[in-house]
C-alpha cells in the first residue's frame, strides 16, 4: 500500500491521497483531521500539498469544510500571484479530476490513520537516529513510542441512551475455556475478554502451574498469549509448557497418578525432543502462539506492559488474546505511595485497565497471607496486603489445600468472586506437577455435613 521515500513520507497511493483531499473539501470530519493531524508535507506532489493547506486554513478559520466555498478560495489564491502561471492549469486540472471521485469515507478514515502513523514512524526513525548519534537514546525512544501511538483516535462519548438502541448488554462471550470442566460450567464457558482473573493461594500450592495451565489451554484453542514471568526464567516456563503439552517429566520414572493411583511411565522431556516438536507442530496448526518474557522481580511496570503491547501490535501486527503475569504482586508501581498496599491496588487497577483497553483476558496470581496456610478455605479475607485487589478483580479463584489433601495430590478450587455470575462453589481438582498437569481430574466438591469451613 505504501513505500518509503527519501523525504521521510510514507507514500500511500495517489488515489488514496486524492480521496483524502476531495473528502476534506466536502466533509467536516476529514477537514478537521487535515487541520489537526495531517501536515501538507505528508503529501508528495506540490499541488496536493497546496490543496491540503487551503482546506486546513479554511477549517481553522470557520470550523467546517469549505464545500461550495472551495472554488472561491481556490480562485482567490490562483489570482494572488503566489502560484506560478505555469502551474495554474495543472492545479485546475487536478481539482477537476478529484471532483470526479466518489470515495468511501470509512475506507479513507481507516487508511488516513495509518498514513499519519506510518509517516510519523518514518520521520521518528530519521530524527531518532540523529538523537542516538548525539547519545540521547531516551529521547529517541520517547519519540518513536509517540510515533507508534499516533494516528486518528475518535473521541468516545459513550452510549447515547435515547438513540443507540442497539447498544445494550449481550450474553457474556467466553473466549478461554479452562478445560477444567466443572469450572467452565460454573463460569458459563470460561474466562472472557476484558476480565482480570486472579489465582489466589499460599506458597507452593500451584499458582504458577495454574497460569501455565491457562497458557497451555489457550494455545490449544488457537489463542495468542503474552506471558510474563517474574519468578522463574522464561526458559523454565517454556519447559513447563513442554511438560504440560506432552505429559512428560524432567526425568524418567513411574508414577501413581491420582485419583485412582493409576501407574504411569514418565518419559524425560529432555530426551524426547521429537515428541515435543510433534506437539508444537500441532499447536502451530491451531493458529495460536505464545511469547514468554522473563523479567526480575520488580522489573515490570504498567508503562512497560503497555509499550510491549503497542510494539507487538504496530511492529509485528500481533494482538494478544490473553496476557498472563506471574505474578502481579512482584510488579513495580509507576509511582510509589507511602503504603505498599496502595502500590498494589494501583497495579491491579492498571492491569484491569489494560484488559479493557486491549480487549484481552488478563490473568495473574496473588500471594495469600499467613492465615491461609493450612486453612480449609482460602477466601477474599486472605488476600495479602490489601483487600482492594479483590475489589478490582473480576474473578478470584483460590487454591485450597490441607496437608491431607497435599498427600493425595489434590486441592480445591474455590470461587471467591465472580463479578458476572455465581460464586462460592468449590471444585475438587487432582494434579501431577511432575508431569506438568495442573488438572488430571476434577469434579464439584460437596463438603461433608460435619466439615467446619473457616
């Protein structure tokens, strides 16, 4: 659609540039964009630059498109003596030709935004290179990020209640089945876009494995995942995913798998790379992908997350369906408050905002407090540091496990919160982390009548 030219302008087709100008003459919205966002230098020919400038000047003065007045202002300019005599017939011929066009405004708007952004990116690269030569790398980075974000952003005034009758709530459309079948049944399909999902548990119960499981099932469903690990290396996350998709372990052994103590011969993930490759080829055919980024604790802030998502979208054309952060309590706040709990609340609010902005499922985990260790039920009161995290999240699932249950390789998944559905249910879940399986078998849990729940 475009080519890079020496002037630093992204050259869209002549037809598109002509269409932008004729709509700018006739349409208030396009004229406003030409006055606000598009510089005459973005156009390649001197005549189209001249026309763009006329439209922009008229809109800046009168706040609407020239329309029938364009002929008058053009005639005035041509008679002013500022346009060379030899150019006047060419200008008239050009204007007559663009008046013959009947372009689609929607098509022009979509491509006009790209036109602005790509031109700004090219000019940003040129200017950024000069800044790098001057050892001003931070300024160059800010310049490029601003260019990546540029383009036309329409103002959102919300729902016009009395007119927009079609804008009403629709049934929740889950995009990520957990494949823990009772959980999917209770959540009416699984996790949905724009939701912040939090796994809650004490240490060493399975928070990281729950997120590995979400990444695995997302891949099986053809979704695109961006995975941040702030606890382990990216390589180990990849290895755990290998275990999850192959049901192999880090060494050969025989296991008795719950719940029926079924004997299972474990193959080594490191000695059977052909099996891993075969499974990965299958996942590739499903259409999904995963990008794993390892960072130190405190190494991820919300602005970095937004920049990464923007770069993926603009540079690689990739928009993740699912973003997983293992785990949010290890992120750093943009601005530190006097109390750590306020820092955490700001991080969780930011994650939910990103889920809304990017229309993705946001999944993370949180450490529960000391009182949760050994508790039969891990509930919202066990959120470490700040209960505000629970208020912000859409779905909170806690991993509950007594010492007796740990010996049986089982836990209970308790739904502490579900903003749009039922909560308070428990699911009995059997696992085997030695072969990378967060859920081997699950069923709704019915507590004994004599069971005292904390």
